[in-house]
C-alpha cells in the first residue's frame, strides 16, 4: 500500500460542456448549433439521442453547484454555448444568453468555486456551418468577436479561460473520421480546419491581451498514447506519428511557431496542401498561460504499411477496458505528461479531462461504480508519478461531474461521478463521488 499525496496547492475540480448538459435548446434566445443538426440526422447518434434536454442543467444549475460544493472542488470547468451568445453566429448579442452564464458564474463564486470557462466545446452556430464553418477563414474572426464579448462581459468573474477544447476532435474526428458534427470525411478540409482553429486560438489570445483581461488563458488538446509493440524503429515511428497527430500537431505551432515537419511531410504525401497565410504562424505562436490536457486511454500498436492514415495497427492485448471499450492505460497518462514537459518545459498544466465510462445504474439508492474508482486510483497515481518527475501540474479536473450526452454514443455511455436519471433528471452521487470527495479533502489517497 502506498500513500499518494499531492502538492499543497493542487487544484481539484470537475468538468462538463454546454451541449452535453444544458438542454433548453429552444430557450433563452439560443440559436441552433451543429450538434442540434447532427444529432437529429438519423444514424449519427446512438438511439437517435440529442441534447434537447440532456441533464437540464440550464434549469438545475443551482442544484448542480450544491453538488459541487459538497464534493469540495475548487474549480468547475464548463463551456459557453456560442449559439446562446450569438444565435446567428455573429451580429446581435443575445442578452438572455449572457444572463444565464452570469447566473451560473455568480452561483459558483457564491459557493467559493472558481469558474474555468471553455469558449468552444464543439457547439458551433449552425448558420456559420452553413457558410463553411471552420473550413471558412471568416469563422476565425467570428470566433474572436464572440470571445471579445465574453472577455468584456465576464472579465473579473472568470479568471481562467480556454479557447478550444480538443482541436483534434474539432478538426480530424469531425471532418476526416467524420463521427462527430458536422460529419465531413475529407482530410484536406480537416487539416485546413486544424490550421484555422489554431489561428482563431492565437487571435483570441491576442484579443485577451489587448483587452488586458484579468486572468489566464490556455488551450485544451486531447492526447493519446501508443506504446510501440517492439523496439523496431518502424514501430516507434508509427506510434510517434499518432501521438503527435493529437499533441504536437497543435502544440508545436503554439509553443514553437511551426508544425512538426515529419507530420507536414506525411500529410503532403497524402495529398494535403495546407494554406498558411503570411503572419499566421506568428499569430498562433502567442504565449499562453497554461495548457489543459485531456487524457482517457492508450494502446499498444505497431507499424503496418497503408493501414489507417498514419500506417499503424493496434495490437489487441487483453487490456482491461471501460464500458465504452477504451483500454485502461495509466502508463500512457504518465508518459504523455512527461513528453509534454520534454517538449515544452515548465508550462503550467491542468488536467482538464480525465475519467472513465462505467454504466452502473442506481440500485437501492446507490451506484457502486468500483471500476471508476479503480480508474481514478490508477490515473491519479500516474499523475503523481508525472508530478514526481517534475511535470508542472497545477490541477486535476475529472470528466465528468455528471453523466451526460456523450456525443455519438448519446446517453448510452456514462462518464459522471454523479448519476443522472434521464427520465426524471434526478441526480444520484455515485460511490466514486464519495471517493473523490475524500481524496480532495485529504489531498491524498491510498493506492492499495
Ligand atoms: N485516431 N483514430 N481513430 C479512429 C476511429 O476513431 C473513432 C472514434 O474516435 C474517437 C476519439 C476520441 C473520442 C473522445 C471522446 N472523448 C470524451 C469527450 N472529450 C470531451 C468531452 O466532451 C468528452 O465527452 N474524448 N475523446 C471519441 C471518439
């Protein structure tokens, strides 16, 4: 048994996102988002689920904040629905939308919980998608205009801002692999979108600095880890390509001002021509205050020519998996965090998403999600190993505070430490909630 104890200033939190929890899609002046459209297109989401009601947090946020307060978290990461602020993507600001987020943030502050605001967590106004969405460079300035309104409105209340959540998902998962909104399957488009996202990030950071907003700003890439099956260079290189596709493709431009050349070459060989305008890379390379890292899973893999985009294949070993089928791979969490330190030095890091899918239901008023507790123990141990290795970890926010709309999986996959009955909307704290509450209170836990 080992006591895993965290630094005294460790910030503990939980995370959610607007389309996944709010519901009330036709209330408060909200406009249509691409996820409203995508989820209502038959075949895109399991069971035809959508975010119309979700967890109804739009109406139940006060109850949710009380759940957070009892949990003892210091920070709550949420996202703002762009279509609540600009129902038409640009133009007239919707005051009711601003009012909703003032109410949420005021409730958090009144309960001594710091708001960490994600500006973009995938719910693009549909009207902008109709004009090309992130594939249209004009969306960059629309995003900056939206961010400017948010900065001016909430400066002083929100002290931590994230521009984009998981740019790999926004670009490649949603426009090349095609399983998320808007569901394109075009590598050229997806790669150009990844560039437009980075320019939007950089211009937003510039606006944040120009407005002299009190606080910090960062970006939240999702990461993965592929462990080479052998020490053959081709296996090592193949795994490196996949890890870099999520991480360095986005973070090298931010921290180094250039894309990884080996990835540029790889995409060029796939026929991709990236349009980079003069000044783009300088804009992207704006200093930021922290990065949010999202990590869920890793795999063992090896080189296989012409297999997948990056010439690798999974080696199916009998790893324990969560209920969504993702291997439990805490070693990858430790390794990717050490890789980030090796790449980018002592940049402050918040784990802005880490968690697991277990679909345990309520039995006699209790949810015995022992799998999620084990996942947390394993990944918080990996996090502690990274901290012990000098990685500048400032906080850990679990995904998610509550079960919610898990994108293409709909409501079939539960990531919450709080169970949500989607018929009654009743919240039930799971065993993992109480485990996390005790860990936060102690700032340590026993790794048995
Ligand atoms: N690499 N090749 N893939 C080939 C085939 O992929 C098919 C599917 O892929 C993926 C990859 C990643 C994800 C994913 C989901 N979450 C969880 C959310 N994070 C933000 C928050 O909203 C959470 O709900 N994080 N990541 C889903 C699907």
